[in-house]
């Protein structure tokens, strides 16, 4: 029977023989490792999707959902509908299973949403220009209140951040990581 002392001694010998050939500091992560994550649907694959999905939800929630301007509200409502549809697709990619991930649908949804967000950002910039001179007084309690221009600027910022995260999912849906996983499971 082999005891703990033997295992410790054996591990020490192996480390000495290996020397500096492998250390975490010298490890180089290669893009191909991400392809294997996608093919194998490793835990890292799901973790990265969930992390980006969480970031996407947070950024989109920062965008104002109610606008006085009818056209802005209509555009936002259309975006919200499209975003919810994309969110439902991504939400299903939570943990390992053999169900085919609908990368083609995700690609179509991300492209459509990205285009809608560009148009909406343009509309917000136009609205911001129209209200740039409006000053908002402090609240009754003396606290600061954002001007309409500042509020619109904040929305524009969060729209851009949302677009950035949507691009991540669009690129993922077009990536080798997604395609190899798609062909293996099909």
C-alpha cells in the first residue's frame, strides 16, 4: 500500500523533473482553446455567456423606459420588444445540455437590434440638441436634478454600452466556437 509520504515524495520528484517547462506564469492562452470550450460546452463557455448576458441586462436597464416624446417612446418600445426576444434566446444558454443553440436566430436578432439601437441613438442625439439649453432647478430638498440633456446623454451612453455587448453576442454567433459546436450537435 502506498502512503501519503510516498505520494509527496513522488510529486516532488515529478516537479523537479518537469522543471520550468510549465508554470501558470508561462502559460499562453490561445484562441483555439475557446473553440474547444464551445465544442465541448465547458463550464467556462457557459460562465462567459452568463457574465456577458448579465452585463447586457444591466446596461439595457439603465436606459430610460419612459419618454415624453411619442416618437422616442415608440422607438424604445420596439427596441424593448426586440431586446426581450434576444434575452429569451440567451437566457436559455445557462448550463450544459445537448439542445442545439439557435446561433442563426441569435445572429438575426443581434443584427436587427443593433440597427434599431443606432437609429435610436441618433434620435436621442437630436432630442438632446433640442433641449440642450434647458436648465433644471434643484429639487425641493436641495439635491441635484439632472437636466433633460444630461438624462438623454446618459441614455446615449448606455445605448452604446448595450450595442457593444450585443456585438459580443453577434460575434459569438458567427464565431468558430459557435459553428463547431453547432455541427457537432446537429
